[in-house]
C-alpha cells in the first residue's frame, strides 16, 4: 500500500480492523439470519424492557410525589383563604369598635370599648396577619402550579417508557427484532 505524508506526519492507506475477539464472520449473537431472535437475544430484549419498566416506575413515583405536593398546596391555599376571611371579619369588627370609640363621649363608654392605642395595635396586627396570609396564598398557588406542570411532564415520560417497554417485551415474546417488525408492517 502507498504511504504518504501530511504535514510531515507519515500515514498509510491500509485499513486495519480487528473486530470482536472470537466473533466469526456471518454469525450473529442476538438474531438468526431470518431476523428472529436467539435465546440470548430474547433475554437481551427482556432486560431492556425491564430497564424501561423500572424507568417508568421511577417516573410514577415522581408523579405520586408531585400529586401529594399538589394536595398539600391546595390544603395550604384553602387554609390561607379561610384565614384571610377570618382576619377580614376581625378587622371590620375592630374598625367599628374604633369608630364607636371615636364617637363616644363618656369615659365610661371608652372604658368598656378599650384603649385607643391598644385598638390600633390590634388593627395593625390584623392587617399584618392578612398580608401574611395573602403571601401564603400566593405562595401556595405558585407551588401548586409548579407541581402541576411537573406532574404533566412526569406522567408523559412514564407513559413513554412504559409503552417502549411493552414494545420490547412483545417483540421478545414474538422472537423478532425491531427491524424485522418494521419489515412486516
């Protein structure tokens, strides 16, 4: 064969290929010449389908985790809405008390209603509680949306791997390769 140089480095035009040790020409390990699977080939396809099923099971467990987190965020959202309604009612009652305090003339009425400063402090605490609950509500909604999107992706991945595993299992049961199955269509 001819030898030649590229950028001063000698190259040979001969092609060397040693193949797989012990492999004979024309002998296949996993399939027969007609396309059917050998026993080793069937085991290989079953192993591949098992791997795909395990992957699908992993995505199913992720889906279950996402579902539980969605349930938790829905519960948090419901609690936040109830607390907002409760604090809003308390705020309205307190505002009425403050108005009565401002309109009352006698010291005795003011004594029963309460101190103006303490009423305003209570009002400030209630307003702060409402804003905290609104924050919790928004946080719960964002959390729920995040896990609903994740759930859709995980379920589609699980279905994909389960379907692919079913394909490999059915091909192994039939004893044919994917290429042979395509030719039959």
